């Protein structure tokens, strides 16, 4: 399963695996909204992701902005592959105060 949501220990983890693109956009949006609505801190695990297209990056950006506006903590979880860090930085994620939680 390329995208999953798990709520445990009073936080939600959205996990992404493999290449995430337009084909998974609706599912990713739904799970991010569900995670944010839980009110728990949201963690996004990109450890198993290999590629994020612009749609996926935009959804993550929108989720971070929504989390910040509603007071929900939003962070990346674990190690982020270097290629994805580059994609996120090029998309402007370095401008956001997103802490990276090391598992």
C-alpha cells in the first residue's frame, strides 16, 4: 500500500511508500485531512518513499499550512531520503518550521 494512516500513542502517522504522484493524490489528500481532523500531532513518514511529484508536494505543503493554522503539530518522521529532501527544499519546505522527528 503506497499510502497509509495509523493513529497510535496520541499521534497520527501518514506513511508513504514508493512513487507518490497524481494517481495517489485523492487518497493522500483524504488521509492528510483525516489525520489533521484527529487533532493529534501529525507525522509524515517518507522513509519508504522513492519519489514525490508536484501534486504530492503541494498536498504536503497544504497540510502543513492547515496544521499550523489550526494549532496541530506537523512533522516529518524518521529519515527522509536525500533525493526527497532536495525535492522538498526546491518546493520551499525549507521555509517552513517543520521539525524532523527522528523515529
